[in-house]
C-alpha cells in the first residue's frame, strides 16, 4: 500500500509527538545543481510587487531585499529544518519558465464564499474553508496550512516555508511572488523519519517545492506525490493580482476585513483576514465545517489487516479548540490494551508485524501519560490519513490517549477530550488524524485475546471531516 513499507516500519510509542530518534540517513542521488544568490532583476521584481500591497499587508510583511546573493538561510522555525540538500530528494524536476504564465486579477475567482488570508510573518496556522481561497504564504516565516475544499491558491515567496496538510493537485495551485520559475524544483522527500505532526518537512510522504538557490523549502505538501505537480500548477504574481486583493477592491464584493494579532475567526461569507508579524491563527470558525462518524472494523485495519469481527465508531466535535469524542466498540476478540491493568501481553494476543511482545508493551509503558496528562490506554490518536483519495499511510507516534471503559468481555465505550494547538486543529480539519484500538487479554476465555498492533482503525479522513 502507498506510504507504508512493512519491512522498514517500526512501532513508535511517544505520546509527546516527538520525531523518531532512529532516523536513518537518506540515500543520496544526483539532481540538478543549485546556484547561490538571486539576481538583481528578481529582487527588483519582488520590491515592485511589494509596493502594490495594501498598507495593512505591508505592515505584516518584511521589507523587500534588493542585494544580490542575499540568501541568508532564514532562521530555523519550530522543530523543522526548512532547507533540504538537493542531493537528498527524489524524482526532482525543474519548471520550464516558458510554460508558467502570469496571474492576473483575482476578481471573480473567489466564488460565493472564498476568502483571502494573509498570516504575515512568524510561525502561523491557517485553516481556510469550503470556498475558493487565496492564501499569501510569503511573510518569511513558517505557515501550517489547511486549505479546505474548493479551488485554492497559495502564494509562495522567498524565505517562507508553507506546510500544506491537504493540497489537492486536481484543484489547488501556486502563485510565485518574487521567485523565478526557473529556480523552482519539484521533488519528493526521502527522509524516512516519523514523529506525528513533527515529521520532517522532507518526509518520504511529502512532495516538495524548493527554491534551488540554497535549497529553501517553499512548500511541503504532506501525503502528496511530486509526480502529480507540473507547470500547470504554477503562475507568476503580478501587480494587477496584488491590486485585486486590496481591501478597497474586495470590500465591493462583500468581504469582511479583519486585521490583528493572535486568532482571527472567519465567517460563512467572504473574509479578508490579515495577521501581524507574530504567530497568528487564521481560522475558518467553528461553524465552517461539519463532522461525521468514523467507523472501524471489517478487516480494514491499516497497515495490519485483522480477521476480527469487532467494529467500532467515534463521533468527533471540535469547538473552541477542544476536540472531544464519544464512541463505542463491540465484538472484540480481546479487551483494549491496559484496560485490565496488565503490564504484559496475553500469550493468545496476536502481533501481526513480527514485533517482540515484551518490547511492544514496554515501549508503551515508558510513556504513562500523553502531553495533556491523559493516562495510558490502548486507544490512540495518530497522524496520517487513510481510505480517502490520498492513499493509506501510518505513523505510529501517539498524539493523545483515549479512555476505554469495558462494558463486558467484548464491548465498551470510547471517549476523549483534548485541547488542540492550532497546528493540531489544522491536521484534524485536513482529515489527517486516525484512531486505532490495540487489544489484549482473553477476558471470556475463548482462546482469542485480540491484536496488540491494533484490532480496529478509525480514519478521521476527508470523508468524515467536511467543510461547509
């Protein structure tokens, strides 16, 4: 299955979401050579584009640089490296500048409810909505972005990294601000490291858009394939396009303008949200999406299919940054792991990936609670999508622990209430989280004691999370 190599997979049990410490060096392969610096012509173009910004956008953006060879490897942001060695990527290709057109006015492209979102500088999170949105990711910081649905446009600029959780090659595209198309490389990451939301930007699961002048990652598209991107996904920003994003222009189309620091909440209509130079959260609003019920069972557990008759379901709710769940499981072969106070595996429990039973349990026990203090359990929240259009992926790093309450030997209830960071909310609303239920202990003595590597998986994917 896509995104999973059973031979190389290693279970991770870190409830703090810390990246796998056993990352092996990526293999090197030759790619197109990179050149240092940027031309005066490109710098002049960037400065000219910045001059067409609205006053409120200028206040949120750093001044344009005009000196040649000015690539200073912007400070590392968060736990990520925002640069990549061009010898350590795969399937790399450069853009043909002649096939990259110019972006004219955005007038008329927003549809009935599209938004314009500019988080500015800093380490920001942007969660757009169900319309055709334009997101300016050129403030020289790190942006974590969930575009939502619709035909969305992300503006890429120098020294800015955009981690995009749900890029859709069929609908979404990029506009280059002050970046020459001939300097853009599209490639697939090769880094095998995992770690939940803190997986490296150049993960093997991610497609990369790179400025070859220094290897700066302009965009990291999680759970995407570089082969799906080409020149048709790119255009060059123009002053006319910038002009059409000014408050005066959008106000005529009913856009509600907000500017400030911290969290800015959108509406169900047109919004123009402008962040500051600090760390901002531009949010679709709690009424901007609807959530279904995730269901597990039927032998579909990925990556370890089971023959269990067990089924499960979970209904999520996200409000004011708090994600809560209510659900149940039934007809399980074994009780949920740790629900019986056990510290070792039942000899009848199945481990489908060949892991050492003692090491498996000991790995869990090393982290007796998650980052919020929720006690260890056999039901875990993880980061990766499955069973939607993107293919199947698995990252065993624990994001949160749920509460299991057995009702009898084979059934019980599931619950959880978690305070999510803006980045975690972006991951959830991108459909990038899943829950799995590890089981253990033959409570009813029928000789079946569950599946320690997971009896059911419930995918909180794009089929469960939908935008209004």
